[in-house]
């Protein structure tokens, strides 16, 4: 038997070894990428300096605010609507697929597989694939966000149902309640706070992602960003970024407030 | 009367969780099931309302076998069997009275149950039962705001509104402090007599089992090792329950 002292010494050696391994992985990857750490780091302040000078919004770019604002609202609306529709679909599928409320083990595995498929295709890839069928339009962006969000939410909702509703479900089943009674009276009220919390989180994320998708689909704030960028109006680009940051932070603060109230 | 005959269950092949369990309980009686953890107490209790499907045997409630029920019959049987859980298993976000009314779901149409539409009589009865378990002033409080002992009493009220013939309690006081434990046990005992119901409770505190139960059944490794009046339970009998397992653990 190894004594506790020996065990602790071994643990110490293990930790040192792990740090050494991580260090070597970093060095190896820098070497592969031809990335000189030292000049890499000194370049950072210079890059920020350049950004600060060129992207600083001027009085001319302030005049663009109404247009930026209009497109930004479009983008937020796209993110919110795609997330809400995704949440409704995902809830339905998660109930059919979760171990606690689902049909059976096979359906569970299939649903998990489908969710993983939608989730693991990068958003940009979704958008480019959908561009073939739906051209540059808001609908393409909507669908791309929807598919990815459905993938995330199905998995999250299934886990929430299994973790948070299994026990109360059992209690209601034991009273003689029927399947739909159990879903409506136990599962839905029980999971509602976590469910809303996830939807809010996805909306926050999707506002950022919708900007990116907009560059590809030529809609919303992404389009404006792309337009200014390609016409070298960097001050306007800076203004656009600033507006996006303000909206994203506002949404984050807002959804944290909502979370505090519902939890 | 509740009669359990030759109940047998294994979760995995060749590893029986229950072997040939036979006992019966009359209305107005409190039966405690004791035994080391992993002995099979939960499996017995959940078989009694078929939350777990056992392999062989009979479970007769007033002569009719629950095990041969179809879905609709099982639902009718289940509403006559209340269940109380170690972790209360309430819908924490709903109010106390809504949780009590859940006990009526087995009697309602699917639609009325789904949307929680209850009759005036049902609501009045829920309030009366809350009064009985000492929670009259808590009807509109959210369950998440209650203490453990209070939650368990909501659970008991939920089972009583089912108008049950049987109440099954799986470690009803395992998460409670000593004072609340006694309150809950006393309540269960009093209600058993008052409503002339059968109460079956899994317990691991032998002193409490002796104090509140009429009869005690001992389970070890899925087998029934004794079935005694609680006054008659001697130290020698209790040793048959724990002796071997403890000595095995010490080895
Ligand atoms: N779902 C399950 N799958 C496999 N084995 C189980 C399951 N539930 C319980 N068991 C096993 O059955 C035996 C009895 O368990 P249980 O009835 O929970 O005992 P107790 O309630 O007395 O602690 C234990 O050995 C346990 O490991
Ligand atoms: Mg148990």
C-alpha cells in the first residue's frame, strides 16, 4: 500500500508533468504556425493603437446612426424570432426524446443524434448551404440561426427535463395522472425557469451570430458593417461596432434582470 | 386489505433484488419496512403501485391484482394509493394548494387535469386537509419557500386528497431534522387510524419504527427475514437483520 505522503508526492509530480506537457504543446503549435511569440505579443498594442485611431467614430459617422439603428433592430428581431421558434420546436422534440418523458430508448438516441448534427455544423456553413436555396434574404439568416439553435436547445432541454423533472413526474404518475397531465402539471412548471434562462442565453448569443450571418446574407447590421468596411469608411465601421456592443450589453443586463425575477 | 404474495424482482439476470416477499396489511395499520440500504425496500414499495414492474407474484388490493391491470385500470388503482417521498417530489414553483390538488389528477379528465381545472369541492377539501396537516396559512405560498418538514406535510396532504386506501412512504423522514421527523411520523400514524388507511413506510431508524409502527417487516438482501408486531421485536431478531452485513463490511 502506498502511504498518503507518497501519494501526495506522486500527485505533485503529476501536476508538474501536466504543466510541462501543456507548455510543450504550446511551443509545438507555435512552431507549426510559424508564430513568433515575442513579436506576436508586442504587436498587440500596436494593433490596438491602429484600431483606436482609424476606427474612432467621427461626427460624420454619428449622422449614420439612424440607419445603423434601423438595421440593428432588424438583426435583433431576427435573433429573437429565430430563437423563440427554435425553442418551441426544441421543447416539443425534447419532450419526445428525453429519457424521462420520451417515447423510448431508440427515439432518445435518434433525437440526440439529430441535435448533435444541427449543433456541430458551424453557423457559417449552415448559412452558405442555405444561400443556395434561399438566396440572400432575411429568411436564410433566420433558418441558419434556427437550425443551429434547435440543435443546442434540444440537448439542453432534454438534460433539464431529466435532471429537474424526473422526481416530480414520478410523484404525479403515482397519483394516477395521465401522460399529458404529468407533462403540463409537473414537467413544464418545474423546468420553466431553466428553460427561459437558456432561451435568454441563446438570444444573447444569436444577436452576435446574426451580425455575422448578415454579412453573408446581405441583411441587417452585418450588411451595413460589410458595406462600410469594403468602402473603407472605418469610422462608420467603428460606429457600427460600438452600436452592436451597446445593444449586446443592454440585452445581457436585461436578461440577467429577467433571470433574477424568475429564478 | 393489501396482500403481497411471492413478490420477486431482479434488475439484472441472476441478481435478484427481491425473492419471494409475502406479507399483508389490514386497514388502520401502520407497517414499517426496515433493512440495510440496498436491501430492496424501495423496490418493494414501487412495485406496490407498479412504478417498477416486478417479475412474479401477486399484489392484491381488496382482492384485485394490480399486476394484471391494463393502463386504465392501473390509473384507477394508482389513485387509491398515495405516495410520499424522501425528497417530497413537489412541483417547487407551484403553490402549496396547487400541489395538494395534484392528488386529484387521477380522478379528472385529461383536459381538466392538464390545465388544472378543479371543482369548488376539491379546492375546499384541499384547504381542509392543509388545516389538518397544520399548514392552513400556507395555501398560497410557493413550495420552494417551505422548510423540509412543511414540504413533507404538503406531500402527505397531496396523498390524502386521493382518498387513498393505501399510503406508501419511501424514507419519509430521511431528510428531516429529529423534531420534524417526529411530527411527520405522528401525523402519519394519526391519519392511518383516522381515515382507516393502510400505511406502509420504509424507514431506517429502528427506534422510530418501533415507536410509531404497528408491525415491522425486516428485509435483507431482497429476502424477508422477519415480520413482527413492533412490541415483540427483540434485539436477537434485529441482529439477524444487520449482523451479517456489518460483519461482512468489517472484513
Ligand atoms: N434501476 C435499477 N437498476 C438496477 N439495479 C437496481 C435498480 N434499482 C435498485 N437496484 C438494485 O436493487 C437492490 C435493491 O435496491 P433498493 O430497492 O433501492 O434498496 P433500498 O431501498 O432498500 O435501499 C440494490 O442492490 C440496488 O443496487
Ligand atoms: Mg431506498
